C-alpha cells in the first residue's frame, strides 16, 4: 500500500490554529431541569374515559438535566427528561402515563453580553412512553394469582426522535480572570420533539392491536439551573 501524502503545510497550520482556538475558548456547563410537557394525549384519554376512567391531564411535570461543552460558539452535548402525568382513575383501576427521552444536541451560541446568551439547538435521540394499569384493590389472594396472574399491565413503546429548541440563558459570572471564569445560569427553554413511532404500543414484547395513536409532537417548556466554567 502506498503511503498517503500529507496535506499542504498551510492547510495543517490552519487546522491546528482552528483547534487551538477552540481549545483556548472551550468550556462546559451542566445542571438540572424542571418544567411542563404539553403533549396531546387526548387519543389515549378518550379511550380511558370510554371505560370509566377520569380524563388524563393535558400537561405533565418534567424533570431532567443536561450537560454541554462549549468550543467557541459551538455547543455540543446532551439532555434527558422524564414526564409524569397525573393519574387517571376508574372504579376498578388507576392509569398512569409516563414519557421520557434523551438526545445528543448541537447548537450555536449568540452571546451579546456575559450575562445574557441565546442559542438554538437541534438533536437526535429516542423517546419512550408507558401506560401503567393497576387495579384499585391492592391485596390479591395467592391462589387467585396462580389461576389468573394478570394483576397489572404496563403498555409501552418508543423509538427514534428528533428535537429542536430555543434557549435563553441569564448568567451570573464570577471568579473571572485571565485564565477564564465561572457562571451560574438560568435557562428558559422552549422545545419541540418529533417522534414518528408514537402509537406503536407493546406489552411484554408483543404488539397491542387497536391501540390509540397519540400526537407525534411533544412540546416542552422548561427552566434549568446551570453551573459552568470557561476559558478566555
């Protein structure tokens, strides 16, 4: 095999200078998140209501977190979230709906000042969802379970998802100097998630026929408390 010729010196120099610029201005931040999801779950709720359940809540409580590296204006990292909706009940059972996911994200930082940043992000990852159905009667006879073990059911599904978001961040810089500095920031994030596989329900690996197909779009509004450090 013939050796591959190295690129011209000036190209190598430019690449090295670019990498040095990224490293010298690199930093990172991470933190935790809370907020609300406004996923349209009416297709699921209507089927529950038809069987005597209370309507599902139209919003869920979001908890999660994320971490990002900053190289110049480039933002690279990931985030995850979990959402729980208020339980729906009937005379015989309760239903609990959960949804969660995680994403690898890239973004571009616009920083008019040290204390105010704006950055759009896009990402790919996956989303999973589940519906827990549990009888209201908590105690069960051992022999009856041997005859009919259907005590509770967990239906779920998920798959590939893509996301886009707009982030506004308010910072408190401190410990700044020639070697860099640190921040505490509050991020307000508006996010939309698209998951084309919504509605492909399964139970213990088996497909559930005739299941409702909820919206493939999942809007989130969250606030995050971030901690970070940066080079000059």
